[in-house]
């Protein structure tokens, strides 16, 4: 049989994949995983299901359905799950880590450049264009999630209540999640039809040929559920968390910036139902308002940098950690870069450690009871609330972008338009239309807006405006 024939012989599973070969793929994915979770999941599906046939469509979607239920970045957890299924614990750890580390290194470099050179006119002009683009992206995220999740008036009401609670009463994000979960739990029993979700990812009926891990391939030994593994991994995970957090506490005290970051990002990691956009308001509340690690405009800039780098969007926490440690001078005024790197590393570790544990602890049980995983009614309520919270984030961003100096008091129509950034508004509207109507990718939109902002800031002084 010729080599060409072997390539197209999809009736036989591909050859076994070595740990090294899989690791190289995960490393490559870490450098090219642009486009947010949807794009990243599509990349993995195309490569692992369609082209390489390492895993079948059904098994891929089965793993994805589990990851969608978990708090945390679903694309990174999916990579961890598949790596674990193929090569055990170390396979999952390597897959998940390589999905994140390239983004961490890139963001550390970009954040340093941002802090050192951010006031240079050219850089400031690019960031001027980035800000309204980010606002449009967040509005589009609210629209995209809302159109999928808000299927009836009850869920719309939950979303509206979450928006009002967050915007008008400044209710902390964890309480909104808890309240929405309780509403979903009760609603699922009182009016179950109102709390059925449409976000489930299908049954995986397509076939791209025989896969290495096929529909009926029995789970390997390491994928069998055992209580001893659950206890062991739980203790190891808790030991890592307590060891690092305890060290930071011993060195810098409980009120030290790094110790507070460890505790804060641990809580954030457990509240990221609905993806990165859902947890950003919580990160904003803590990073900007409570701890004052960074400013509101810096948060917008961080999201723009996160959108233009590979890896999970939640990696914006590395930006927050870097700026927070830099601004608080945790190692003194002469070691700002080292402080920033430490803050980025702490934020990343405590954000992603629970994600690994969720897979290593829960995936064996999922494999043992393989079948369609249902979204629960509490998760339906949380997802609806997330839409309102994301919309609140968009309002916050829009205010800081369109009125960078704030609205002059006392309030009046003249005050409303005084200091209003018309060009930023134009960039934001065009960016949203481009994303919504023409389905252009996020990265091209951000880059084009950055170029427009640069051109505007260079031309504006020449016009005397």
C-alpha cells in the first residue's frame, strides 16, 4: 500500500502518539491559539479530530461538555483533559501548562513595554485606538452570549437584575453568582421549561474516520475512577496552594501585595463561570477598586493586550499581577521589573491551579459515566446573570473611553458633550459593526483600530484640534 493511500485510509486508527509528539503539538498550540475560546476549541477540533484523528468527535465533545460546566477557561481545560486522556497525569499537566506559558511570557514582555514606553506618542496613539475596540468587543461578547443563553423572558429578567445589582448597588460578583445559582436551582424545579439550556455542544454524530481514542475505546488504566487518586491529587493540590500562599504570607505578611494576590486570584478562579468576560468585572472590582493595583484605563489596556496575544483571555490576570506588583514596589523601587514578573507569575499560578485539579479529579468520573452531560438549571441562571454583568463591564469601559476626564458636574446636556471623545465613539461603533455584521476576527479589528488611533493622534496636532 502506498504512503498516499495510508494517509487516506481512515478505516484504521492512526499510530500511537508518543508523549514527546503530543507535547510538541501542545507547545505549538500555545503559540498560535489566538481568537478566544471559540477559536481555540475550533483549532483543537480541526487538528485533533479531523486531521490527526487522535480523538473521536463524540469523545471530544464529551470532554468539552464537562469543561463548559466548570469554572475556568474551557479551552485550556479541554487541552488538559485530552492530554490527560492520552498520557495520564503528566500528559494533562504538560498540555495545560504549554497552553498557558507562551501567553504568560508574551504578556510579561508586553506589559513591561507598556509601562516603560506607554507615554511615547506612537504607543499612546495605538492604545487610544485599542480602547474603543475593546469596548466594542465586550459589547459583542454580551450580545453573543445573550443571544445564545437568554431564551425566554425569565432569563432576560435574571440578566437585567444582575445588571442592576452590579451597576446600581455595587453587589459583589460572588453574591450575584450565588443568587443566580439559587434562582436557577429553584426555577429548574418550579418552571423547568424556562431553565433548559441551549448551550449544550451536541452529540458528536459526525465521524472523520477511526480515531486513536474512538467512541468505544475503553478508558485506559489511569482514567479509571479511584478514590485514592481523588484524595492524593486533592492533597497535592492543597499542598501546592498552601505552600506558595504560606511562603508569601511568611515573607510579606497577610496584607502583602503578593499574598493578597494569591488569595484574590484563587477566589477569581472559582468564579469564572461563563468564561473570561464573566470574571473580568470581579477582577476589576478587586484590582481597581479594592486593592488599587491598577487604574480603570489600565484595565482596558490590559484587556486589549490580552486579546492580541495567544492563550486564554483570562491571562489578563498576568497583566493585572504585573502592574499591581510594579505599582506597589513589592521588591523596592530598584526592582520593579522583578516585582512585575513575580506578580504575573503569582496571578497565573493561583488562577490556573484549580483548573488542573478540576480535570484530574473530575475527568475520571466523567469517563466512568460517559454519556451526554447536561447543564444544570443553576448554571442556566448563572449564565443569564453573566450576560448582565458583562454588559455592566461594557458600560464601565465605555464611560472611561468616551469621557476620559469624566462628565463635568453639575450634569447637563452641555456637560454631557463636553470632553466627549467623538473619534473614540466612531471607532467603537465601526468595530462593533465589523464584528457583528461582517464577522471579522477580533485580532484584525483590534489592529485596525490601533492603526486608526495612531493616525488620529498624529494628525490631530496638525489640525489644531
